[in-house]
C-alpha cells in the first residue's frame, strides 16, 4: 500500500466486529505491550462491517497514534478469517501476529511469539494453557480438534486459538490464494516450512459477547474440514460400499428364506428401523456433498471475497517524498 513509509518489523492484525465495549481496554494494553518490545511495529485493525460505534472508536485511535495504526474498513460482514486475510494484504511487516480484539489473547504474550519466530521458525502457533470459555465450547472444540487431527494432515494442537505469528514467506503465499471459505491457521500451516507451537495464557472475554453462534461455529468447522480434507467424502464412498455388501447379503438371505420357508411378513418394524437409519445416512451424505458443492459454487463465481470501503493510514510525509519544487509550491500556496 504505502511503499514510501519505512517497513515495520512486526504487523499485528486484529479483526473487529461489534467490539465497541472492549476496544478502549484493548488499546490500553496493546500499545504499551508493543512499545515495550522496542521494535518498529504497525497495528492493522480490520473492521468487519461492525454496526456499533467500533468504526468511530478506531478512527479516533488512528488519529491518536497514526504512526503505528492503520484501519481497513470493510463495507459489510465477511467473517473473521476474511478480515484477517485482508489485514495480511495490507500489512507490511516481516512478522505478522494475529489476535482477537476481545483481550482473550493477552497482548503481553506477543513478545513470546516474536522471540520464538526469531529462533528461525516461520509459523508459531499457540496453545491456551487454561482455556477461559464456556464448558460446552471447550468440550466441542476439543472434539473437533481430535476429528481434524485424524482427517486432515494439519497438526495444530489448539485450532480455535488465533494468537499466532506468521513469517512473511507464509503470508505472501496466503496472499496469493483466492479461497473464499478458509481457515487461516490451517492455510498457514500448509505453507510453513518450520512450524512450532508455544503455550500462552488465555483470559475471559473483556467485554461484549462471542460473535459466534452455534450455527456459525458449525459453518466455520465445515470450512476447516472441507477446505483441507477429502476424507469425509471418501469415508462416505467406503460406507456406501460396505452397506451395499451388507444389503446384497440380506437380499440373498431373504431370497433363500423365501424359497425354503415361504413369504414372511414379520419383522416389519425392524425393516422400518433399518430403512430410516439408511435414509438418515443418505441424507447426511447428500448434505455433506452439498457442503463441498456449495463451496465450489462460491469459488467458481469468483466474486470479490471482501470489499474494502476505505483504509485509514498515514500518507508519506511530503517533505520526504515530494520533489523540492512541489514542496515549495505547497508552501507558497499556503502563504498566498
Ligand atoms: N470477528 C470478526 N467477524 C466476525 C466474527 C468475529 O471479525 O464475523 C472477530 C471478533 O471481533 C474478534 C474475533 O473475530 O476480534 C474473535 O471473535 P470472538 O471473540 O467473538 O470469537 P470466540 O472467542 O468466541 O471464538
Ligand atoms: Mg473471543
């Protein structure tokens, strides 16, 4: 975006969706934590179509710290992962760090991630030492983690945790992807040469509520599974084959019975039970196919993945980039 400004070493990318209640607390901890690192940094906030006061709070923060703050404004809600990808496209740092806006990921932990990156890793994930989320979220997330571990070859211990650092090489590759429904930590893992993980703290949400309903959580997990594995489809082919074999055996058995014992009318309810079970399996299979096909459809339509309405960022200083003549002209115009 702004080639004339010196490049930061660290870019922190934060997606924002209706976070007005917690932004002040976030700024109060994030900026001092980054200032303490003593490195050149930038913070890229991506507003994912918030309908509350988040945009004006972000604009105010941009005016307070324009040297290190940039704000990307979407025209609507495209989801956390699209917001992070837009942040990556705008970011210019060598190391990118993502975290949530709700202070569940303590900004003070960023230093640890950076230190680990400097040891030569190009992707540092993190594992929450003690997760501070509702019991059902924690349990469901653990189950999904296990399932993903088995059916994809993405090795992430704690997939729902967004406090992560990515090297420029990984982010450049992600910027080349045009995936509509994706899961950033998994995509990055695919591209990383030397990934690792560290343990970090986790806190309760500082303010507001989780932006994920049960429905959007299920959708997100389908994005992760369909985006990184064909195993569910293959499992269905296997299941279909097995069921065909069992049904064939049943047909042969019934035929033999018909020939030797005559017609049978008993066991109707057992038959119903089997039929309904199989219908359930078939519907699930069709639904699963739909999940893949719907995503293929979105992908082939190739609409823009998100629309950036505006970017708030500091323009390069005129006296540095403009030829002296231009500067003089500007000055004289002010004099007139
Ligand atoms: N978020 C977003 N777009 C959305 C949903 C969430 O940008 O459609 C942001 C949100 O503002 C927060 C981060 O993604 O910074 C994580 O969201 P949240 O804390 O609600 O998720 P949870 O911690 O419950 O998984
Ligand atoms: Mg959260």
